């Protein structure tokens, strides 16, 4: 859920078609995205890549961990 609050922190989910527009390609390059799907959390201007499972539970646990839950 976009703009959901987790442990008092706002979580915004964004998708980027890294082969789409020039702006999306630039975003992919800026964030070192080389494979798809790539899941990253950006907090305090720091990027952390998710290397775990791609199911809902694993992604939810990753986000909760990043939010300090």
C-alpha cells in the first residue's frame, strides 16, 4: 500500500520501468539496477538492496526491517 505508515514512518512504493523513458533509464543507472526485478529501499538518502525472497511475506519483512519494526 502506497503511503502506508509502518512503525510511524511513511512508506512510499514506486515502480520503475528501467527500459521505458529516458528518465526511468537514468533512474535505473543512478541506482545501479542491472537485473529485474530489483527491490531496493531508500531511507535517509541511503539505498539498501533486498536480496531475499520475492513473495509478499519476504518483501513485507524487508520493509518492516528497514523501518525498524
